[in-house]
């Protein structure tokens, strides 16, 4: 059985979700899709609301480099829509993080990735 790229991406999101939970984050939403973009994970910790991009590549460096400017714009636009729909998070500190994954490596959490 061949594993598709989509299946690998879903697996990466599950790993990232549990990794963040172990670090004390509460996951509020996952795979939040809009017409302007998608957010892999939305979490909060304390007064911070964190929008998380998850990337899986052959190396951690390649995964981090895969979060390009176009991708960041899409996530930011989707985050704006999320905030419009969830007024209960008004006034929270907003942050954009990334969790990058690669085979045979521990996940890496990049705070304030952009």
C-alpha cells in the first residue's frame, strides 16, 4: 500500500497536535478551511491565540523552507476570517507558529515563525 502525500500531511498534523499538547497548548481547531486559505492548527496558551502551519519534508530545514511567503499570506487571511467568526478571542495576543517534521527527527516548534 502506497501512502499518499495527503495521508502523510494528515499524519504530520496529528503528530504536531500531540506535540503541542505536550507543551501545554490547547488545540481549538484543526484544518480550518476558507476560500482564502487554510490553517492547519489553531491553539491557545494563556492569553495567546496561535495559528500553526505544519510542514513535513525530508529534513527539518526543507520543512521550514517550505513555508513560503504565499503560504504565510494565505494563513494570515484565513486567520483574519477565523477572528471575525470567533469574537470571543478579541483582545488576545496573536502569533503565527510552525511545527516542522522530518523522518527520524523530533518535531521542531518554531514560535513566531512569521
